[in-house]
């Protein structure tokens, strides 16, 4: 499937909206003007510059990792409260409902407006892509962000549709992680990518000609495990045999700190001139099926089976 990772930095275009301009999250009726303003900003999120919070406390990662946010379970369901779709007769999801009448718009997990992603601008940016990865194109959820405004987060890829109401198991975590990593674009430049995965809804095969990378790992662990190997058409090796960082959008936003959370494991494909740092993934139908997570070739593949291979139209 072909997607754009055009970066439009969400936080940079946000206007200051005082909480007094509308109801705080979880309180009172909807302010339609505030919701419209917040929705227009959500709809401008075209690409992830970073997976917000991999090195901060404000987004995906907390001191406890993604599995807990201030002690709350985050993986029960995208639109649940204590794992339930309703509380005292009110639905959590406000899709086709009225805030304060028949819905609360405030889940308590990873999309909480007080302790989860919806509590910050950067977190909202990541939430847009998390839901885009998880739910199919004909599905969506409508919840509050920290301003009290209601926003609709729309699905697209449908990699883990069960997460809408149920828990996110290890397979779910790894698929969402690979998707978020593949979507990350720290350069601010327009990049069209095609994703390929045989065991996911996006399917294997490809139309774009250039193999860019394979992304795999689990961002929900503490610390996060974020890996990529370099695709055949972006492979660069120096005189010592070391794998050079390619023109990889994943790490560009971390250049100032020098703390890119993504680990370059080597070359995805076999290279007879660089055996020790190549052959990191096995492939079928142009999609990685199993990948290693270490930089030293050990003759066997590790257990990362929920990987996403990306292709680009131009180099």
C-alpha cells in the first residue's frame, strides 16, 4: 500500500487555545467551534517527524513505558474506560453521539486526554497515526483532546482492528510499532512510501521500485525496541565495512541530540562483501518475514515476524 509521509509539524501550527475557551476534557457539553478548530488541526497532520515521546515524557514513552501511563493500563482498548465501552450507560466513543448526553469522549488508556496521548499536542500528532495504523479505512473514533474539543481519528491500514475495544497483545504491539516507525519522517520533506507485509492487512508485493528499509521492534516495551535494516537500494558501506546511516527519515529529527532511538542493524539483504552485517531479514513476496535485532550476523534469524518493508518511488 502506498502512503505519503509528508511532514507537517503539528505543534508548530497549533494556535494557543486556552482551556477557558471550551470545556476541559471530560466536562460538560461539546463546544462545536472548539471541536472544529481542533479537528482542522488534526486533519493537517501529514507525517510524523518523530514518534513523540521516545525520548520524552510527553507522548508515547513514559518512565514506565507504553504499557502504563501514570499506573493506568494503556492497552485495554482505544475507546474503552477500564476496558469497557460504556460507563453508567454512556459510551466512551462519541462517533454519532452527543458529548455529555450519550458519550463521554474520554477513554482512560493510551488515548486519555489527561494521562495519555491526547494530553499534549505531540501526543495528538502520534495518536492520529496510531489510529491510522490500527483501524481500517471505514472506521474511526471520536474523543476529546486536552482542550476539551472533540476530534475524529480515522483509520486507514487496519493492522489491528481488534484494539478498538479489546486488548493489544504482543502481535498488535509489534504491528503498530512497525507502522509508526515506517511512517516517521523527521526530514520535513515529502516522501511517498509503499508498505509491504505478508501477514498484515496491507499485504505483500510492491509497485515502487526501490527497497528503502525494514522496520521492526516493539515501542511498547521499556525501553522501546526500535530497529531498522537498510534496504538494497539505499545500502551504503564505508571502507571499513561499517553500515552508514542512509538518507533515513527516521532519525533526521534527532540530529541535534544525537540520540536517535532507532537502531540500525545492518543490511536487510545478503551482501557477500559484508557478511557480518548483512542478511538481517528473510523475504517472501518482497516483504520481510523474519528479522534480526542485533548488529552482528549470528547465522540465525531472531523472532521479529511483524516487520514492515518500505519501498520508495525515487531514491
